[in-house]
C-alpha cells in the first residue's frame, strides 16, 4: 500500500487518484501529436512523468490503442528535443552544422 500525497490515506499504488480525497497520485504532463498524413489514424503521445522515477515516455497510438512505448531519461529526452529543433528547415544553419558535426553526419 502507498500513502496518498494529499490526505495521507492508504491507497493501492496503482491508483491515479486517491479514492478518499481525489488528489492526483501521479504527476505527469501529456501532449498528443498528429502523425504525418501517410500515417493517418496514428498519433504520438509524449508524457512527462515527475516524482520518484522522472522520465519522458513516447507512445505510438493506432486507432486509439497504444501499440508501442519507450521511456527516456531526461538527458536522452533533451537530445531528442535538440535533434528535432536543429534539423528543421528553418533552424539556423550554424545550429544544424553543430549538431551534424557532433553526430558525424557532415
């Protein structure tokens, strides 16, 4: 059993909300991203979990069902963000160049 962060009552560790005071038990932020048109019906869900095991979780959804998921630690999640930002068409050329140098792709 776990203790509720809100009221201190005992609850099953799997509960998302306390049945006694309704306090959320998991701290996370979630955002859905639409797929490219060639992947119609799919979406990418990115969840940022806080607490004892901080992580960023990427889930691939197909017609409302999660098909695959992977969690990254903060350092790897930061690398993903840097990669995406540096490789967009409108990213400054010097930022793209630094990334490509670091990845040995120049």
